[in-house]
C-alpha cells in the first residue's frame, strides 16, 4: 500500500489557481493509472492532493519498486495549462502487511498510521522521495 501526497500543492494552487490545480490533479491521476499495470492494483484519490495505491499480493520489495516508478514518472511529467508548463513531485509512504487473525482491523489501522508517518518522514527528509514503513 502507498500513501501519496503531491509536494507543495498549496503553493501550486496559490501560484496557478485552483482550476489549474484540478488540471494538475487529473494529470497526476492519469500518470498513476498508466503506471499501475496489474488489473488487481488500485489507485484512488484519498482527499485534497492525497492518493492511495493498493497493491494486493505484493511484498515490500515490489511495493518499493512501484513507489519509485511512480515517483520518477510523476516528476518527469509536464503539467501544461494556459500556455505554461511546469511539473510537480510526490512524497510516498510505502509498506506491506499480511492480514491475519482476529485483530485484522486493529492491525490495519496501526499499519495505516505507520504509512502516514512514513509519508510525513518523506516530506521532512526533503520531499520527492519514498519512505518505507518501519516496524
């Protein structure tokens, strides 16, 4: 699973306007959908400039490969509007969990908290990077 946040999106919106922010969100979503290739994987907008990617039956090594590919593809994607072109970067919290037992809901909530912390660690460490969940 990946928690993804567009870096400095508020600055993007303040600089280029919310309508162009929507163009940016659609472009990023398109890159994510093209990059996530397996039919079992899902990308969805979580809220604001945040996205979540579900990668069922993927170990942590595979999750990290997908995360890095997404990061690179988005950084290389030109965002064009009103005769201007710019780009954005993303920060990613990445992890893998094997659901098991009666405490699955509790375990999953704890896992999501760790993913969120990894995402904010990526931002604190300079943005445009992937940080792995630490157990």
